[in-house]
C-alpha cells in the first residue's frame, strides 16, 4: 500500500488547490477540504490506476498561516486532554460501580444514583465486566476516543504544525 502526501492550499477565490507532490501533474480543486480529498483520489487513479489509488493512504498537508496552525494545534491538544479525562472518568466509574455492587452489595439502581449515571449504563458496565460482548467497544489501554479515531482514520498534526490526515 502506497502512501502519498496531499497538499491543500487555498486560492484567492476560496477554492482549495489540491496536489500530490510525489506524482507530477496530479492536481485538482475543491470548494471544501472534503471535496478536494475525494477529487484528488480520483485524479490519482488516472496516474497510478484505480486499484492502487483506492488502496493508497493519503496524508493531508493543509497549508495554513502560522497563527492558525498554532490555534488548530492548541484545539487538538485541548480535545486530546478532554478525551483523556473522559477515559479516566469512565474507568473510575467502572471501578467504583464494581466496588459498590460487588463489595458493598448495593443494588444497580443505588450505584447508578450515587455515581450520577443511568441505571441502564450501570447494567451495560456490569454486563461487560461479566464478559458480555454487548455495550460500547472497549478502548486499548491508555487510548482515548480521539486516539482511537486517529488510529482508524489516520488524522494527526505534523511536527511543523500543519494539519495532516491520513485517508
């Protein structure tokens, strides 16, 4: 599977000019980043073949002014911290629920009331602890919803502060 860097640059009329620097002449445009991303894959198919273009990993390199790159980086960092806090809260809730229901012998409804979650959520978590496959998909150890999404979709920020996404 080939990986291509896809460069996005906004022109004065507001369109995104999209190029693949590693493939001479491969370029397109789009009114949005999403449209440009779809169109560049179509353009890439003309150069490398439809099958190869369909399997290729495309890493977005979006050109933004330095202050905006920094701002996007700040937002992504805050979102990552918030997601980590949600993951920690989820784990702490699961552990407390286990202690309240198994060790202290409280009912599921009482545990839910004390922890400020719904009775149905307590049932999901307790079932999961008993090996039931139902309920939300588990995260890898130390993984957050955001890093899970990045693992699946390839989004990330480059060291230079440019927004990058792998598709």
